[in-house]
């Protein structure tokens, strides 16, 4: 029997709300998109390619659970880039859009869509976050999604949706069911997702992970952070709290 890994996930909303009102829908395998839209009867089609099927192994899509739309005035982003960091002015959006840091790419503004989420596994598991490619999806034309990879079984790390948005753009539109990002579990194990509710106790434990910096204030390499948490059994303590706060 195939070994399983459980990924516990939650949406970090500003206010407590039922899980069916979270910004994200339950994750689903990306391969479902092809299985539901396959019109080919050719045995040598894309769907039977071993390399392609290997790529889609444990690749999941998180879709939007809301409709959201922001229409900026012409030139607004060019006037805002690298000035006052923090939430941008609201132009119709229901979720805050934040300039969290100065842009590292010429001609773009680095924007965070304030739909924070977290995943934590019951064993060591590297997960890769990337932009949706099938079908391709971006809330603003030409926007580039910020990707990343870390071990969600050894580190409790809230993740954010970050895009580099071209300065000439005037819209940021997300429709319900739009794919927002991919999460690929880098394992051959069978993946099971379970939702949990963030509590004050979980937030307090999570602060231990966030506060793991060197004495001079510099960030510590991820591998060193993993070992610090493991030396104090923080993962086991946190996992117990998560299991006590599961939701349907």
C-alpha cells in the first residue's frame, strides 16, 4: 500500500469565518482539468505521455472562492511604485492589495494580494509554489507570480500571493474558480489534504518559527531554522494543536 502524507492547510483571514467563506477553495489535482476536458482518443496523445504524467504527480491547484476586481487609474501604479509601502488605495477590491517591498524588477511593482494561507505536513515534505499553467492564469496582464519551495513538515510558514505587475496596468481581476497558484508536493506518497482553523494558541506557537533570527537580526538559512524547531519539538506541539482544530 502506498504511503500517505497529510497536508493540513488553513486560510489566515483577518477575521474568523467559516471555511466555506475562505478566499481559497479546497485544492484539487491539476490533472483533473485534463481528464474533464479530454477530447482525444489517440493513445499517443499528451495524456498518455509518461513525462507529462510524472510532472502532474501530486500537483494541486488552489482556486479562488471569491470574485474580486480592482481598476486603477491610468498611471497609478507608476506613481505608487517604491514609495509608501503598505496597502494601495482601494479601487473596488474587497481584498487588500499591498506593496510589501520595493520592486526588484524594472518596470514592475511587487504586489501582495492579502490572501494568506498556510500548509503544514505530518512529516518532512518539500512543496513548490508556482503560477498556474494549465490553463495559464494571472489577475493582471503580464503579471509574474512569485514562486518558492520549502519544507512544510519542518517549518510552519504562512505563504502569500505575490505578483510582479507591469506599471502600465490598470486592472487586477480575480474571478471565482480562477486558479490562483499551484502547490506541488515533491514526493511519491499519496497526499491527503485536511483543513484546520487558526486559533490564538496556534498563532502563539507559530511565533516561535517566525522569531528564529540571528542575534544581529539577520535571517537564518532555512535548514538552520528547521533544526532549531526540531530541537525543541515545536512541530509535534503544533501538529497536536492543528489536529484538535480540524474542520470539515
